[in-house]
C-alpha cells in the first residue's frame, strides 16, 4: 500500500485528454511534467497554435515539454531525472518507444476510448460510430511496445445513443475515462495492480481518418452513410461534392432503410426541418449543411439560399 500522491508524467494533446489531466490534479497527484505535441498550424489562417493540453498545463504553471523526437537521449535523461512512478498517456498522438515506457518505476497507463481489444489505434470513437455500434467504452491499459496491446487494468462500457455523434460521444468517453483513471490510481495505491491480458479474439483496428475516407459514397446503404456522417461530426466533417464545391453534412439519421429506387445522392426534399437524400438503399435526413466559402446552416436556411432540391450530390 502506498501513502501519498503518485509522482507522474502526463502525456496528452487534444481536448479529449483535459478531463484526465484535471482529474489527476484534483486528486492531488504530483504532476512532474506535461508532455504534449509541438505547436501546429490550425484553423482557417493556419496560425501556429498550442495544444489544448499545453494551454491548460501552462495555466496551472506545470512544466511543459514538446519533443519532436521521443527517442532523443536528452529527453529521456530529463524525464528519468524526474524519477516518475507512473506515466499517464491520454491521446498523446504518437507511439511511445520502449525506452520511454521503461522509465517509470510502477509502469505506464493509457486511457483508450474503446473496449480493447476492439478498435486499437488512433480513431476508436470515429470508427465505433461509422460501424454503427450500439455501445463502446473506455479502457485503462498497461502500455506495451505494441500498439494498444497492453494488459487491461479497468474497463467500462458506455452506450451509444441514436443522437450521438463524434463530438458528444468523445465528450462522454473523456469524462468516463478520467473517472476510471482515478479509480485505477486509487486501486494501485491500495496495492491492486490488475493486469488482465487482452484476448486474442475480437482484435480490430481504428486507423486515422484520411481525407479520401471522408468523401461520402451515396451508393452505400442509408445506415452506413449516416454512420460516416455521425462519426465525423462536428470535425473533421464528412463531405460530398455539389457543383464542384465541397459540401459538408451534419446531424444525420436514417430516414428510410428501403424505398423507391432513386439515383443515389439525389436530394429528395425537406422533412422535419431536414434535407432527405437518397442512398444506395433507403435515405438519410441531414439537419445542417456547410458549403465551402459559406457559413454552416440549418437545412431550411441553407435551402433559402441554395437550389439544392432534386439535385444529385457526388
């Protein structure tokens, strides 16, 4: 049994990691340093911007490191000198080398947004929605050299609601992951270091979403098209082409699973304040649209300015 706070290094980058960083600080753990990705160009103007984790760490006057190379001997010496007991990783964005994983006395824990071994990789939340899953969850795993293959400490199942999209589901999983991380740290303090090997059955992967993947294929069944839109809503956004311009779609749900044969991508009309679009099988309803160079608008407002009805999207 351990008395007192854990000496830990926190590694994370996007907003998903913030609840976990807030949780370990609120419970009194000793955050020796925060490691995050280097500042990157973001937004319409592509201005160099810090990560959300860096912003929060600086607001709390925590030491921040932004290495370009995790194999850098100087970085490893610096982190070793902190004498960490734990490394906590939450959506850091890079695979950690074995020499870094070997630094903490107790081990390295990762908050992963799936029920491992399902959806190992960079985009588990997106893929759970794209595949039309009814539930997902969070896993606290002991990190290993192989991607997301470490032993399981704790898991919690989280249902996926019909109204969920990437934004809402990500928020829920971030909060549940933070709470589960606090439980894991307390169990460790009590001497309960649970290490359950991942089963070999059910392994699947969640690769990063490329720009090519984001373009909608209207020949797919309605359920699959809606899944792609939900899985990329609000960012980075699933898109189609209309008159040669990018048109992003949001707030999708299945309207009909089957229906009269109409050319896939045909905008059929307005129902329930949304645009109905034909798919390979059935149709979907979309609540909001964003045409390149214009504002994101609700469907009725969009149609007042654009002649989209009966057009075919590509």
